């Protein structure tokens, strides 16, 4: 069994501990020896996305020092994993263990489908679900084919969830439009960000989704904030919270 | 100075109109999807287009010389302009030497970039933009709000009102068919009176020494087959090596831009009208500077299809004018700050970095990565607000110290729930204007993991 | 230094890594290119007529002024060669023009400039357009099209796909922006 370093992004650690726990439980039940290195904080994405490389770079270096020793690193977040996989190169290029780290850091769904190769999922989730395909997981990790691409369709999240009994994954009019979170964008461009989010929620609602499910709590936090302010009936859930209740094999 | 966010907020404040704008453009995106899906080799085609552009840019000077040689052999006069001022002067000089006082123009983003119209008008030349959308915005004394759909921000009632005043159409009439017919009559008389036609260039072919212009309306053809003088203005990145390359780009251009299999007219000008004169003006205006920047070089491959605008969730909800530059949307947000980093500093931030533009772009420009790279460049140039730079430095400081991070997190989670709502959702809280903050859990994941593992 | 040399110099100063040209594309083939051509042409607002008699076409039969460049099809009330100034073509109702070949994937017809002599404007200034194309001259895609086209120095050539159109007012498609209000392609057996 490979050693797995659990990477719990800062905002998940602080605001959504249940998502971290769910991820941990899923991996442990699959028999992995999961470690959570406590020195970890953040991958540096907020700073890097703001163009502040000087502030982000030390975090990338810390990340390598902390996680470089594991066979695999797994995180319940598409955008943080993409940070490691796609945006560390220019800082860490040539550093020992960097290439290994970059190529072996996985978002949970891609880990389960591509590395663990989970084929059977036994569980119930009798709800209508709308998938919120967050952008970095979608277009930088390629968790699914994006709607712009003219290649054979696939979707790793759907692949996992569709096996649950009772689940109905609804079809959205815009299957992968951005929710408008975008990190600092959410406050820098508050008006457009919130309009984008409300439009997403409306699309999910029109399709009958009771639960909006995603793999990035940041996007879901934004949607949830809009939903609660508008006192709408929908809920948001991280995919790990759903899979945690099922048997994976 | 107001940046994109303020102008976007003003646009988005009219929510129903913003939704209408968003839907109009999304409709074009859907048409694009349908057309792209009809080509099984779509992704290979994008790959080929990107490779041809990369190749061309790797020896642009050679190809420009080849083009010049062949164009000259075709009887075309070739001119070179280092910047907008020189471009405008060249065009004016050609027109003046033919005593032209009435010019018809088809769409050319380059001449918008160079502000050619006001330059010529100040020198006594009447300039008529003949693309319907461009004519509409010209009559409104506005710039285009989109590079392919210049009047996409206007409702038919707005245009009906405009045409009533300017062209004498019936008051209150807003039927697009009726209005288009009125414009046809109006512009046909302009074509009949024009002494010269100016066009943009979609592609210039080194091998043939000719230029290719694509329109749906036929305005470029009217403007170049009636008057004997044709001036074509091109940014020097419009060059492609061979005529066979046209197949690759033409298969992508209209499908990506408007969701058509090809534009109605694809006109190949390899010389002047019999007895006429043809001039091509090749313009640098900052392009050679971009060529020298590896990160941004591929932005020169842009074929101005507009697909990145149509797909951009921010553009659709903020409108073309919120960018304040002649090319809006993702590609404009890279090109504008090349011109003036300080003035356009907000544009690379006017994106959620969703990457839809990158996946839609027919020449595979990594648009969202370039937007991100430009943010870094702007921070390095110190044109990003100090407050933001300090904030990020502070955040970085906290996050690289686990004890400080833990303490701040606990503090936040302990304090937020007990603060009065009025304070939590005070003016400082941009997040909370329309959104609730997440419920603050008592314990963090790292507080809980010990229990979990024991 | 001239602007020309200044520009070329500054371009050559940039170090751009060499990149080779990609291999030529093949492009989609259709089982029935003619059928595909008809479908696409119809979708872009044009009309295909297979063979038959020109006189039976309303657009031709009822037109007061017809300019024809197709041998054997007479012009009507227009003498193209007597006209000195192309502006006099304003008011022509129908232009009948031979096309060299059609392109199945996009409904376009290739018209070389020589065919349009003496007045290039005829294809765009006429109110309606009829293109006459040999039925065995339909290629699948643009790659094949550009393989066929012969480039003469100082020439003109045009791909025409359907009637002139605009969607600049609220994305409503309207035919007949500046050029032909309708475009009929007649396929003739060779
Ligand atoms: S950047 Fe790409 S998508 Fe945008 S206008 Fe240019 S070619 Fe089209």
C-alpha cells in the first residue's frame, strides 16, 4: 500500500472539518495508511492567483518539504491540487522530489477513479443532485470533459456518484459554467461574482436539484452563502460527504 | 480612476438587462458548440491552427518579406507603420493623394485600435462604417462593445429609436428585418458615393501576396468592387505562410465566432481591381514587443473570432464597455495592459480564471494562464493597489507559520459567532453584501483528527 | 531607418524558438457530399436546385433585370459589356454566375475573379444571386478546396456561402444585408 499524505486545504481545515474527516475516512476504509502532517497550512493559491508570487513561493517550498516524502498526496479540492500540479513548476523546478510530488498529488475523485480504481460503490443517496463542476478541477485537472472540448465525454465525479442507489443527477442548461467564486475575485468583483453564483443556483433549481454537489468547498461556500441569504431550499455538499456514507471497493 | 469592477457593477445593477445580454451571448456560444461538434477533427484543427501560428511567429520577419515581395508582384502597394500615428498618416496620405472625401469601411479592429476615424474626419474625410453593427454604434458615437458583434449591448428598440432619428424610419418601429432593410438602403447610397473602400484583413498569405477578408453582409465586397481604390489595414500578426493554411483557419473562424460553418463571403484579394489601386498597410503598434515576451507571445495568434468573449461568464455579465478597451473580454484583458499597464491594471483581475476561454479558443491561446501571468507582472510593476499587495503579503506571513495560522483560525471561529450581526456584516465585509458567511465550526479538522484516529 | 526596416529589425531581435509547420490536415469526408452540400447550403439560408430549367425558377423568371455570365443563359435588360461603370449595376435584380466547385462542409461555392469580368461587383450588387455549379464538382471540405484553387498573380476569388446576412440587431438573422437577398445554387450535369 502506498503511503498517503492527506492535504486538507486551509479553508477546509478551518471551516469545513467534516469534509476533511470524510476524506480521511474514505481513504482509511480503503486500507490506506493515511497521514495528516500537522505543519501543513495552505498551498499558496490565494497569493499566487493575486499575482503575489513573493508571498506564495515560500508556501510552495513548505509544501514540498512537508509532502515530498509521501508516495501519494490526496486532497478534497480541485483548485488546490491544480495549484500543486500546474503552478509550482516555475518555483520548484529541479528541486529534489518536486517532480514526484507534482505527479503524485491527486484530487479525491481522480484518485478514487484513476489510481485506486474503485469500481463498486454501495450506498444510498435518494436525492436529485446537480453537479457543480468547479473550473480548476474541470479544466486544469480534467476531472471531466469540459463543454467546450469536442472529445469523448467523461466525468469522474459522475462516474462515482451515479452508482449510488436513488441518486438522480440532473442535467443543467449550462453544464460547467463558473459559479463566480474565483478566490479574491469573489470580493474584488463582488457584483459579477454574486450574479454568476445566483445564475448557477437558478440553473440547478430549474433542473430540480435538491443538492448541489461539488469537489471544491470554496465554490460551494460561495453558492451556500447566496442560497442562505436568499433563504432558498437547496443544500450544498462536498462529494466526500456523500461517498463517506457508502462502501467503496 | 474606475476599474473594471466598478463599471461591471454598474452594468450588472440592471439585472434583467444583464441577463438578456448574458443569454444573447450564450446563444452564440451554443451555436458555436453545435458547429464545432459537427467537425470530428475539431481538436486536431485547433492544434494545427495553433502550430501554424507558432511557426509563423517563429519567422515572422521572413514571412512578412515574402508577403511584401509577392504582394508587390501582384501590383499591391505595401506600406509599413510602426505605430498608430504612422498608420493613420499613411492612410490619410493615400486618400488625400486621390482627393478622396468619402470613404466606406468594413470591419477593422486595427483601425479602431489606431483611432483612424476621428483622425480622418478631422481632415475632412467622411468615414462610413458599413458593417451594420458598426454603423449602429458609429451613429450612436460609441465604440463597438464586442469585436464581432459590435452592437450586442443594444436592444432592437434602442436601434429603432436611433434609426428613426438618423435614417427617418417610422417612430417606434423595431422589427430587425425592417431596420436592416432601412440600413441597406442608407448604406447602399454610401457605397454608391464612396471614392475609396477600406477593409481590415482576416488573413494575409505570404505565399500569394494577397489578403483575405471575411464578412457575412458583403460590405467589404461592395466597398472594394465599386470604388477603384482599396486600402487594407493589417496588424502584422495576421500573416499566415500558405494559402492551404486558410483552410485550417477558415474552418475554425466562423464556427468559433458566430456558430456558422463559414462566413457568407470569403474574399481573396490578390491585387487591385482592373484599372484600380490597392494598398496594404502593415502595422506594428506594439506587436513586436509582445513577440519578445515568451509568456504572452501566443496572444499574437488571435484571429479575433470573439469566442472567448461569448463564453466568458464575466464579459457576458459586465458588457464590453466595462473593459474600457477596444478589444474586451479575455483576450482584450491581456492586450490592453500590454499597451498601458497602469490604465488597464484591473483587467487581468476581471476574471474568475475559469479557463473556458482557453478551451474555446480556436488557436489554443492559454488565455486564463496569461491573465494569471499578467497579474504577477502588474504586481511586479507595482500598479496593483498597495492594499492588495500588503494584504496578500500578510496572508502569506500567517500561512507560512503554522502556530500563527492555528491561532488566527481559532480566533476567527471563536469570535465571529459572538459578534453582533451588524458588525460582522458591516461595510468592511464585501463578501457579506449578498452572501452569508459560512457557519463557524467549533473545531477545525486538525482539532478533530486526533479523536478520529484514536 | 525606414519604418519597414525598423519593424523587421525589431522582429528579428526577438529570440523566438523555431517551430515547424504542422502536417497538412485531411478533413472530414462525407458519404454523400452532394447531400451534405445541400443540407449546409439550406442551413445557411441558400437553396439548392438540382438541374432543371432556369425559366421555372421564380427568382429568375420574374426578374426585370438579369445579368448573366453563364454561357447559354441570356441576360435581360442588362448589357454587362456595354456598361463602363460598375455603379450602373445598382438595380440589377439577378446575377447568374458560374461557380467552379462547391464545398460540402460549409455550402460555399468558389468563384474565381476572372469569371466575374468585366465587373467584379456583379456578385454582390445584384439583389439575388444564382450560382451554376457542375454537379460532379463538390468537394468535401476546405482542405480539398484550397488544394484545387489555382492562384494567379493579381487576381481575385471568392467563396460564397448563402445569401448576404446580418444578425447585428439582437441576434435576429436577417437575409440581405448589403449583398444578395437570396442565393440559389443550381447543379448542372456536365
Ligand atoms: S483569443 Fe482566441 S477565442 Fe479570443 S478572439 Fe482571439 S482567437 Fe478568438
